């Protein structure tokens, strides 16, 4: 499938003992497919990927990839602090049936630009899947340079970039001078409509875990150029994001998902259930948002 449209960075759901729950993750995946998301994205930031072992990653990927519908495919996050780890994750994802990889640069320690380039080239040589770089400076510790990303794209290493920088300037930096066919996908939900209007190929929207049909409509309206529809949807999206931002990440998204769907979610420490005070604050924000979310429930 093309690397455009809506991708949903899936939450990872656990059982009552904090273990990966295959059934819950399969049901969440099917819910995204039923809403006609173009892609699901497992093991991203929203999926708490650093807390999963290699074996647990495999269990999760099996549950997700076996549950996608014909119109949806599965992307997998494969970044790691070392090249060897990232290559192992990429091989695992390819063997599980992933359609594409979304790859953080090496994080925690800050490598040289030449080392980052070698890292991406090594992953590309190890697998045959299309690969998107993942720019998220607040979590990695540094930003990917558009010039480096575009150079790797021209050499066939990268097919696109997920930009979660909270900055339209950053999105535009990846849009300007990009090679033909290179996709730019903002990972900040609020920026998606404007980014698509400026040339982005779609969006990677965490809020879709909670109200997937709204995210589908947001991306569709933005891509169709329907300004009036886009403005109306923006109000609903803003209300949902206010609820998502009323408590800690990613537990608030799980709390809202459970509230709106009844789906069991499960938590793994230290990303625990909301405290009573946090839950009260989030529920109040949800109550305010409900009238605008009702058409997409």
C-alpha cells in the first residue's frame, strides 16, 4: 500500500498482571480497521515500546498483524540505541509481515551525523521494507536534519519521515526540497490538517486510538481540500486533544479508550492507571468534548 493517509500509532494493551494481552491488542487493531484507517503503527511511542522485551515485541506483532483487514496494513517501530538492536527489530518485523518500518535514530547518546547515516543504511541493507525516519527531538535528544533525511531518500534508503516535533516549521523543513515520492507525515495531531494542506501525505494520529472515525475524517477532509469541513472537524479534534492532554501520557489515552468503548486496556508500571484526581480531571474534559465527539462514536 501507499505510505499516505491515516496511520494510527497503537497503544499497547496489557492484562491485569502487566503482560502483553494478545486478545486486547487484536481487538484494538480490528477497531482501527473497522474505522478504515489506512495503516496501524505498532511499537511507536504511544505503544510504550521501550518497556517491551524482544519476545514481547514478537507476541504483540503477531496479534496486530494477524488482525489487520484487507484495506489496512501494519507498520512497526524499530528504532534502538544501537545499530545491532535496530537491525534485529527490523528483521523481526519483516518476518512478522510488517508493511513498513518507522525508525527512530539512535537515542539517549547523541551520535554524529555520519553515524546516524550508517545506522539507517545498515537497517536498509538488512530488510526489504520501506522505511520512514522518525523525528521526535524531545524524546531522542536531538533533531534529524532534513538534508540528511533527503540524502538518504535520494539513495533509496528512506521512503519518508514521521515528524513529531510540535512545529510546523519542522514539517515544512522536510517538505522543502524533498525527492519525488518522499512522504512527510506529521505525528502531532493538531498539525495534521494544516500540514496536509501544505503538502504532507497524511498524518500519524494518536487520538485515533480513542475516536478513530474522527481522525479518518480529519485526514480525508484535509486531503480533499474541503476547507469548511476541515474547520468543523478541527473543533472536534481540539476538544478531543484537550481531554487527551488533561492527564499523563499514555495512561490518559487508555483511560479514555476504556471510557468510550468499554475495551479492557491494562497498564504496565510506571505508566499506571490514572489517580482519582487525574481521572476526575480527564473525565471532566471528556464531558466537555462529548457533544463534538458524538457524531464519530
